[in-house]
């Protein structure tokens, strides 16, 4: 427990910063126009200010109440997002099958334990499924497997 | 409406019963069932996962399939709620209150059978309401101008983000964040690429599929891994023989089912509420009007019939504002709207006259789909139960793979996979800060439409804001927005007090 709801306070500050930066960028890079004839910059500028206001509104009550410590996972997001990342990197250069295998291996690590047999089984099933569904059924045009160098 | 009502029905049936559409309707409801049964995969995540497939289909078929996933998952969601006390979808959470005690008492089979019936009745009544009301609303909506649309959208967004009972400031902040994401891409009047930061891919706009998949699919995986354990289920209690309800069950059930359907139909049409709120309201009404409220929460059959009828009828009536006004009331409906927009169809009052085959085909496919679900659900209960025991360890790598390949296939774009990664991270950060994701998606889909109407309204009124109060419809929407805001503030205050009181005890 915290004496104040720091999660909401930090969150509100993040919103205020995001909103103001967004507004400032829109106002300086795009034509604002007039209320009657709005340019591309008007609507985004208004939105950014609105976000900052709602961010501030989130902070005010948080100052007057106790808050819980947020539950943040570190390794799970890294492995799950990493699985997407390696897939994006490998799909075109190495082909579908190597990309799917790497994705499965990296994703399985999010369990925080290594079970080689299970990993191999899931990879095999997913390789077959992805090939059948996307290549055979939908005719997706990607290399199946290739040497990138 | 030049055609008679019967002609419309015949037209709809001829489309819904075509071999092709039957097949995709079946696929949709089957997938919906499966997804609804398995805890840890939400409807939104699964619809966005299957979204890319619809690009290969014609719009009517695509919508029939997506809609099938949507109402199919409500059927399936009750299975997990009753047997495991884990609602497959949020709208089934109420069903677990009395369904799980029933299963514990060895009446799981009866509960599953009865909820299937309730779902079917509720769904059918919802379809009936939709068939009757949409053609009435649409011609009226044809006269709406930009000021009216803008005010209606403001009402929809404010209501959807505040009434749910969470923090009002957070809900509104996320709507605005969604609107901001919606401004990325070419400005519709001048063609200036906004916020593209030199990425060629962003000069178009952010891909809806990538956003939905990242925010709902990937972030859900991150939050669920290592949290769900497959439960132990007494397989005998759900055999075919154990499913037969007693005469007492029937007697207690029919009135709550009808009441639940009525409540669901009403709340389904409202922009804020949707099936989850409808189910909750139906449960509350039954408990309050019961002569014996003590039974609720201990396995009362009324307690599962009313909410299941309500959420299924709300599933259907939610299409009324989406199709007749082009204003989606929930993120799922926003995705449906997105599917139509991708195919070049703008939902709105003109849809009924210009694409009447799409509208009536879709409505009739709902009947067909509900019937299929009734048939699928009961004999295959054993299979659904087995699916429930599938461990998440095996599932989530498959989910991540389908999300990545699925996103790629939409535009053959590697960039979109990176966007999934970004939005997955963002979705997780939003979970940590307890920011709701649904308003963001609604804002993102409605953003460009809203900006367009806002700018056009200002152009027409020569910059006079009075245009939003002069038209009765616009003025009513603005008043309703204020009411929704006040209600939201009041209910979130009340919820917070209750939670504080519960903490002290």
C-alpha cells in the first residue's frame, strides 16, 4: 500500500505530458485555420489539450486516497512482445516456417520454464497449421523457408 | 421502404440460406462457441484475429461470419462460467453467480441445457426487435445533418466511457487518446499527412486490425500467461441424461427468460451498455422481484435464465444503432463497422435502402446462426467440456502466431506486425494504469467520422456553436451527454465508497 494513489498520479502526469506534446506538435506543424474553416491542425490541438485536462482530473482525487502497488510483470511482456518482434524480422528474410518456430520458442519462454518436448510439439503443430491455413487455403505469398545470407 | 416486410424477409432468407453464407455462418458460430468456451481468449481478440479473413469474402458474408463469432461466443461463454466459475466473456460473469453453485450441486448439465434455451429465446426476441425497429429508425436518421451526427457521437462516446462504473476521467481520457490515434494519417480536407513521422505506412492511417490485435490480443496474452489453471470438472454431471430439467425448473424459468430478453433488447440498443450491463440488470431485476431472493447465488435457475436471455438479445439489438445510424455502441460493434468501412460500405440510414440485401441477409443469418448454436450446443457438450480443460500453455503461442500472420496478411505489411508489438505494449501499460481499452477503440473508429462532421458542421454554421443546440436532436443528445456524465460521476463515486467500505471490513 502507498499513502497516496501513486499509480494514478503517475498515469495522470503521463497523460498531461502526452496531451501537451501532441497539441504543441500539431499546432506548430500543421495549419490551425479558423473555427469556421478549420485546418488540419485544429482538431488534434483541441484533443491534446482535452487529454491533458482529463489527465489532471485523474490526479486530483488520487492525491486524497491510498493506493495499491501496481502488479507489473517484466519478463512475460518481454517474451510475448519479443515473439512478435522476431516474427516481424524473420518472416520475409528467413521464411514462414523458421519464423513460426522461433516465435513459438520465444513465446514459450514466457512460461518461465523450459520444456523442450512441449516446445517442439507446439512448434510442429503450428508450422503445419500456419502452412495449411495461410499458404494452402489463402494463398499467402511468403517464402516457406530460405537462407537469408 | 418500397418493398413490403415479407419481401424483405424472403430476400434475407434467400441470401442467408445460400450455400456459401450458410457455411461461413456455421464457421462463425462454431468459432464463436470455441472461443467463448476457452477462458483467456476474449471476443474482441478473436474477432480481430479473424478480421483479416473477411477481406477475402464479400461484405455480406464477412459480416455474417463476424456476427456469428460475436453471438456464438455468448453461448459458449456460459459453459465456462457454469462449470469453472470463470466467465468466458464478461457478459457471462453474472451467469457464474448461480450457474457455478448449480454445477457444484451436480446440476451442471441442467444449467447448461437451460442456458442454451434461454440464449436461443433471448437471441430470437432480440432479432425480432431488430427487424421491427431498424427500418423505423433509418428513414428518420436520413434527415440527420453533421451537427446531429456529431452530437450523437459525442453522446455515444461519453456514455460508453463513463457509465461502466469505472473512473470517469480515465474513460474520457482514453476516448480522447483513441480520437488522437484516429487523426494519424492524411487529413481528409487538405491531404496533409498528420503524425506520420516519416513512416510511409502511417500516411494512410493506423491499421485497425493491428490496433485491435495488439491492444486486445497481445496484451491479454501478457496478462493471462501463468494465471489460468485448467480446472477439474466432474464430467459425469454434464452427460446427456443429467441435462434434463425438472418441471419445477421450467415453471420457474419462462417468465425470467422473457423479462431478461426484454431488458436485454432495451439495453443492447443503448450506446453505453451492451450485453454485460444487460445481463447484470436482468439479474438484479429477478433478484429484486423474486418472492424468495435468498435462493439467488445458491443455484437459482432464474439467476441463470434471465442474464443469459438478456445478453443474447442485447447481442442482436446492438446492431440497431450500428447499422441504422453508423454509430457503434461497443468496441465489438466498432470492429463490425470497421469491417464494413474496409469493404467501402458506410453504415447509416442509407444502408437499408442501398444495401438492403446486406441488411436483411445479415438479420436472417442471425436466426440461422442461433438455430445452429442450439443444435451445436446440446449434443456436443462433452466436446466443449474437454476444450475447457485445454491448458493455456498450448494455446497462447498459437494465439500470438495467428495474430502476427493474420495482421501481415491484411496489407502484406511487416510494418503492421511492428504496430501490433507497439499496441500490445501500450495495451499492457494501460492495464497497469487501469485505463480502459474499450473507449480507446471506440474513439479510434469514430475519430475520423467525428472530425469530419465537426468541421462540416462548423463550416455550415459559419463557426457558430449554437448549431449544436438549435436542432432538437442535437440538443437532446447534448442533454443526454450531460446526464450520462452526471450518472457516471455519481456511480463511480458510489462504487469507490463501497470498495473502501469493503476494505475496512
